C-alpha cells in the first residue's frame, strides 16, 4: 500500500520542477482537467471577440454620429430655407395689398418697381446728391411706395422693411432708407416696419425713430418719443 505523500517528498518534487521546468507542463496536465487547461485559450479568444465587437461598435457609433451631423445640417438648412420662403411670401403679401395695409398713411398708394427706385437713385447720383453705396441701400428696401398724405394731400413716400419677427435693425434700415429717399426727392418719406411680431427692442427703436409699425396687418402709429413732453 502506497504511503502518504510526505512533506520531504513534496520539497523534493518542488526542487525537481525548479531544476526541470519542462516537466511543469506535464504535471499540470496530470493534475488539472482539460477544461481548466483550456481556460487560457478560451479567455484569449473571448477577449479577441470582445475587442472585435468593440471595434465594430465604435465604427457604428461613428457612422451614427456622422449621419446625425448630416441630418442636423440638412434640418438647419431647411429651417433657413423655410424662413426665407416665409419672408418672401410676407413681403409679396404687403406689396400686393399695400393700398389696404398702408391706407392710414397714404391715399392712392402705388408700389414702385425696382426699376423706378433705381431711376430715382440714378437721377440723384447724376445730381451728385447720392453715393453708389446709398443707391444700393435704397434698392435693398423691401417696399417703396408713393401716394398722398391724408392730412394735407401732399405727395409722400413709404419705405417699408418686412420681416416675420421685426427687430431693431429692421427699424434702423427703414428709417435710414426713408431719410435717403426724402433727401433725394425733396418729399416726405415715412419709415415703416411690417410683419407678424415686433421685439421689445424694435418697439423701442420705432418709438425713438418715429417709425410706423404694421403688425399682422394692424397699423400702429409711432408712440411719443421719450424726449416728448
């Protein structure tokens, strides 16, 4: 009968394994099951698969991010295009219905074509009372109209800036372009901003510049300026 493995024999075995490291693999094969011996390979293959899946996931995430970027870009462009179409439609509506919308300002209103505005500007350039830069400003006006003032039947002009949401810059442009038109024609020119809504800054600017507002078709005369008594 085989006696128990003694401590001395164990130490002898350790010394032998240290002297012959090539025996360690054989000992492992005898002591460990095939499943345990195969564990390093299994772990290595699993790590490789995980790494491959992470790489594919990273590529998919990058592709999704790029698709999202392109979608956001197209959406931003569509919003800008929609705003432009809305602005063009609003401007066209005010041009076509000018006698109705601006009836409280002038009678017998006639909207001037771009050619007519250009002729006024070119005549002023020939008289040396208008610069090329100011000519461009006048031609950039959304709407220029001519009619008779109700209070005295005097011929006068309208210079209208149209925007869905009116801001202070719209008021400033209308005021400056009206001043240019008055200077070259010698006739009164009324600054008007027209749209659906006006910002608080726009309302304050309209009061300071004494510009008329037409909001959603409703005419609002200039409020008394802060300096008025």
